[in-house]
């Protein structure tokens, strides 16, 4: 994430919430996912597994 923020400083302004499925299973169970990490934007899943800079820059 830090590399991404360095490349795209405007992304630092995003409200990013990390939900750990072990620490917060009740919250994690509210989401549809098969792999972790899973990324949502405005409530819509847009990527599962490790997120690359290329994926973010084209999303």
C-alpha cells in the first residue's frame, strides 16, 4: 500500500478499512469472498487476492 500511496498520493485520502477475518468474523461474514485479501469499493467487490499497482491504476 505504501508503494501505491507514493505513486498515487491522492489515494491516501481514501477511507480504507481493514477487516481481519480472524479478529472480526462477524463483520467478515457479511461479505462475499473466497480469497483474502478481498477489495471492495463503494460496497462492490472489485478484486480478490493480492492487489497489484497495475490492477489499481486500471480500476
